C-alpha cells in the first residue's frame, strides 16, 4: 500500500523576495498524522526546489490525533494537547515506535521526493 504524503508550502510565510518558505510534511501514522515542520526554497516560477526541502524544527512539529486508535496505544501518559486544539499534541507525547517510523517515513519522502505538493 502506497501512503500519500502531503507537503503544504506556505507561500506567504516569508517576504516575497526571500525564496525560503515554511512547509509542513504530513505523514499518516497509526492514530492520526504527524506534521513535520520543514523549510524549502522556491524557484523563479514559485515551484519548490525538491533538493532544498529539509526538516526544520521537531519542536514545532506536532501530532494530530484523529481518535481512530485508543489513546494509550499512541500517546504516552499523561498526554496533554497543545492550547491550539483538543486533538493536537507535541511530538513528545507520541509513543516512540510511532514517532520513529514516522520520522523514517518523512526522511524517505524527502530524499525520494515522495509527496504531493499543495501551495497555500
């Protein structure tokens, strides 16, 4: 089964004259998605330059819990959601096995350019 990873590039995350933009790489995992905070450069046509995509900040990355798995299977106890939403948790709340596999999948997606791109 091929999992589709999605890269959301925020075109207005920096000034227009700065080619480096913020992006989120969403990786589907058991119980939800992990959203990895990334940066990427754009070319003169405002398209991404895939070779410049990289993870930027794990502390700004987050787990979006969708409720499809029991809390205790995906979250360490006691897990508290971030103030921005009831189902959004810091990565430090995700069980190691889920986090490690998502990180490997994110790195593989970046290296092999396996993601769809959405410009926001």
